[in-house]
């Protein structure tokens, strides 16, 4: 008997196949890319997932932002740039660029590691037969990837050179549901590379990997939304709420510790606050602070447009390799 997860996966597969046959496959043949049809099919899946995410954002999350906004949106130009970031990532353009650049390197590294006896972790080794239960293995992988995400997020804030890139994400002073994808492309490359390499090493099924990333990104969009919302005294300890994450983005709060200018911060968890509790980085302040980076008040420019933000981030990186 099929579970709801199985049924959803089947419906998604049917839509993906139809879209691939109607649009992607003819386009690839016309472009002389017929030898890459398997990759085109995967790209169609990412495109479909992105369209579904944007649909949820434009309906459910937009309604929440209208319902109880934290602040009035006065800088719509800044929000429009965040929309560009979102479209680049959710419609698969960033992943397409990765496919033609570093994806072959990932496959080679993992393949060489296995060839030389690098052990491969499998949840089946811990819980035999679990991979036959799609929803159970999905939850296990979700928890493992969220722990990885927490560690990477700590590094983005704790390493001075990495903060020079990640600071772009925190420089948004008009935070909305579109702000999640506002990242330096090199920052995304580093983070996504870690996820892909771990996914390959764990042997996560491709369909589950897409679902893991899609669910995570959708929840992250909600966390960045301009909405006065927490999940109550109990559930807020289970899933990261918009309020919990806004504290992380608070000026001189979420990205600093031990005094002004010292890297660190709080509320690094991406999905489960459990990690912040375990590693003592959780703050449960009942506030909705203004967002941004402290040095913006002193006039530091993080750029207004997409390419200006990318260039300035790269310039900060070149000057940010020294000790804290």
C-alpha cells in the first residue's frame, strides 16, 4: 500500500516526465545537447520544484506578510534585487551553472575516494531496511543535513574570510520572504558543494536529495518573511520560527558576540533549534529587531544591485583573510 509520500512522489514524477517531454527534451535536441538528456531530466525536476516553491511564496507567505508585517516595506528596490536572487536559485539557473563547472569535480572526488577505500556511511548499516521506508530515511537524512547546515552556518559567521561573503546576506535591512537566497555566489558554491559531497558520500537517492533541499529552502523562505510570527512556547523549540531567525539577523546581535565587531552570534539553526540548544547558541528574545550589519551605520557599502553586491563581496574577501 502506497503511503502519502509515495503517492506525492509518483505525481511529481508524472508531471516532471510530462514537462521534460513537452519542453526540455525538444529544446535540448535543438541545442545539440541530446547526449545530456539524463541531466536535462534532473534539471526539469529542479525547475518544477522551484516553481512550486515560488507558488507557495506568492500565495501563503505573501498573505502572512500582509497579515502581520514586522515593518513597512519602504525600500522596494532592495526587495526587487532579492527577487532576482530567488529566481536565479529557485528556477535552477545557479544549479545549471554548477553542472557545467564543478559538478564533474564532485563526482570525481567521491569516485576516487571510494576507489581508494574511503568508507561510505549508509543508514541501512545503522537501521537495516530503513531505506525501504521512504519517509523514515527522509527524516534521518533531513536531521543529518540540518546538523551539517548548522556547522556550516557557524563557520560562515566564525571565520573572518567567510564572513566577508556571508555578510551580504545579513546586509538586507528590509528583510522579506525573498531574502533567503540573497547570498554571494561564491558563498553558495562553498555551501552547496559541501551538501552535494556529503549527499554523494551518504548515497542519498537523487529524488530524496531534491526533496530535502526543496523542503529546507521553502522553510527558510518563511523564516526570512516580514511577519510577526513565532510558533509558541513549545513548537518554537521544535522548528525555527521567523522571530527566532530574525533575532539572528538583528543588527549587532545575530552576527556578533563578545563585544562589537567580534564574529560569532546566535540562532544559527536552519530547521531545528535543537542544535542551538545543544551548542548553547540559542537566544529566545521576544523581540523583532531591525536587521542589517553594524558597519552599515558607519557607511559601509554592500551594494544596491546584484552585480555590485557580488563585486563588493569579492573585494571584502580579498581583504578579509587576516586574523580576527
